[in-house]
C-alpha cells in the first residue's frame, strides 16, 4: 500500500503522516528530512526540490516492487510533481490531503519545528502555487486536538479504498 500525504506547510500533514505510518506498520518518508539528509546547506532551489522528489519516487518504486507499505509525506503542491507518482502507481496509490485554517497554520509555523524550515511566507508562496488535485482522495481538516479522529477517518478511508487493498 502506497499513501501520498500532501498539504501546505503547517497543515499538520507530517504530524499526521508519521502517526499513520506507525499505525499501518509502513515505512515513512518525509521530504523535509530527506532534504536535510541530501543537502547539509539547503537553498530550496528547483534542482534541490527535484532531487528530493526523485529520491521519494525511487523509494515508491522500490515499495511497489516489494509490495510493501509506504507513506510519502510532502507538499506535492504542483501537478507536475504529483504526476509521475500517480502515473507509476496508477490504481495502487491512496491520497490523503491535510488542510488547516490559516490562523492555525500561522501559529504552527511560528513555532520551532525540528524538521521543517517553512515559515508563514513559505506557506503563502506555496498556497499561491497550489494546484488542486483532480484525483479521488480523502481531505482531512487538522486542528490542534483531532489527530485521533483524523487517523480514524484515514483508516476507514483506506479500508474502503480499493487501491489500498
């Protein structure tokens, strides 16, 4: 089972995705962690972003070939970035989008987060570049107090999603 968890910075996608992966006994790959591993000094250039997504794509191919469980966590905010994943994993990938209201995001990105370097300016930039998903997917609304509900909704969705069975 391959699950793409996507959303804007500060939406709660990584907090959710890591816990979902644990519940599913799935490998977890986070774009921010991967970027830190690949680039000690990060510039967030297009080449850097491309390399992160290439590495995530390779991990997805490996999981597909081994029929193993994998949760991929990144913004996936542009169609061109999502397309290779969705094309290669057609019929085998479940997608979960995590959203939060802007005030919650503002509060979250002001805090020191150990992995993500995205601040509110980055959130606003990515929000402007966001290209809506046209593939069927689950949308979860994140608050600061509903992780258990989100995980339960995701489990129900995955149980009924033929791509995850």
